[in-house]
C-alpha cells in the first residue's frame, strides 16, 4: 500500500502545481442538463375508480390511521 499512497500523493502534488488563474470553480466536470420529460398536465384517473379498492374511503379520500392509533 505504500506504493499506492505515494502515487496518490504525487498526483495531488501535480494538481497543486496547476495554474488555475481565471478558471471558474465548478461543481461538476460536465454540463448538467435536465433529462426528464417536460412537466405537462394530463388527465388523471377518476376518483371513484381509484377509491373503489380502498378499505374505508372517507369524504372522497383515503382513510389513514392517525399516528396515535399506530403507537397503541
């Protein structure tokens, strides 16, 4: 491992000797671009169809137990 550590330290030393005057700091070495599709509205599923398999829907929404009930 001594040889590997020496190689790493030599590389760090070479980096320290670079002339970086006028080089702007960056967070990434390559340009980042959004690879996701555009966020466009589209029709959703009907509420009745989504709630049909729910065990106990309440007022057009899913019923979720309160945190106090889960602790008991």
